């Protein structure tokens, strides 16, 4: 249980300009923890609507970051909420897509001009007016920075934020922050099948495009049409983006390693991932954990895998 009074004391709310936030992004200060964070899932239309809000001066939701206590000198922040919004901003600034047919003028900010002069990014045409680009660059993004001592605190905050409404699928909520052997094995196997395995659970936001699934008009690293689940007609693209593939992997894995074969039900999966409470749920969680450890070994940080899985 999180100490509410302590949480209030460790929460800092401030605003930073888009230009400053982009500079932090170039410095690779924004980290994504794949134990609980989603893939990049916003469509191009969603990104364009968000950029239009910045251009029009409308208020936008707060971005929630986490900073580990005693590690502030490193200047690294885990993104708890706001990854899609930040990615939309950085993608537009780097000329990945246009809004209303026009691109961000790279000569607007010192950082983008330096990248342009160095040949690291190219200016696409036609460009948005300088006045509008300055309005975007100077827009103040609301940031909330939460200091945390242990990963469990961040996991709990993430689940609470995303437990209401249609923000995350049930499977995404189950596996968010789940550190059990079974959950790690499911994550690893599902990543191997999708083709988005990363060398670490934690990576800069800059790298997320490489391991995210292609979306309409957004060319990310993993071609969704070439994915096993899509090519074999097992799941739809939307179901893959909702992590339904991980539910299938979890069902199959549990059936393989448990002596008493479990029912394929949502409530059972909740128990396997430690997402439910109660004595019976705890017993089922312990059973799957013991069975997973018998059949697997940790073969790299953050994931379980073994010759029998």
C-alpha cells in the first residue's frame, strides 16, 4: 500500500516548453519500462489532433514521470503516463509526418537546426509558418514528476492510472509491472513471436519505434502484416495491439507446464499474473510460479526462458 501523505510530498508539478522537453529527449532522458508500458499505439490521426491542440493553444493532459530517489544526478525519468503524447510531439518536430499538409520548420529551434545542419534529419516541404512553429516550440507541457524508492511503487501508480476507462486492455493491465516468473516467461515468448525482443526491459523513448508495430501510415520497426498471428489469421491487427497474443501464449504455457490443466478463462489468467486477490487466487499464482521455475531458467536480465519453454 502506498503512503498517501508520502506520495503527496514526493510529487512535483511543473511546466516545461516543448523545446526544452525535446532537448531532454535528444539527451535520451525519457525512459520506457517495458514491464508495464504499452507499445506505440496512437494512429496518425490521433497524433495530428494532439499537435493541433498544441498549435491552437488548447490545454493537454499532464505527463507523469518517475524519478528514482537518489538518482537525480543521472537525469533519467521513467514515463508512467504520456508516452504516446511525447512520441507525437517528437515525431512531428523531426518531420516524420505532416499536420494539415505542412511540416515543422526545423530552423525554428536551435536543436533541430543543429540536426538539420549536420544532415541527421531532413526538412520536408511545405513547412508550417514560423509563427505557428514558434507557438508549438514555446507551448508549456504540464509535467508531474514522482519520486519513487522501489519499482513496486511505480507499478502501482501505473495500474491505478490506467485501471479506469478504456486505456489499457485487460492483458496489458495484468502484465503491467508483474515480475513473477510466469509473467516474465509470457513476455519473453510473446516478444520472440512478435519479433520485438529488446536487450533490456528499460530503454530510451528514442528506441521505441524500432520495437513497435506498424500502424496505418506509420512505418515502425515491426511489420504487422508479416507477424505470425496476422499471417496465420489467428488475430486481427487491433487484437495484437491490445496484447491478445500474450493471452494466447499465457493459456498455452499454463496448459503445458501445469499437471492439472487450467480452464481458459479471464479470471484464471488474472490469478496467474497476480492481478487478483483472495486465498484461492494466491494458491493458483503460487502453483504457476513453481511450475514455471521447474521448466525454465533465467537466460537474460528481465526475462525468463529455457530449453523446455
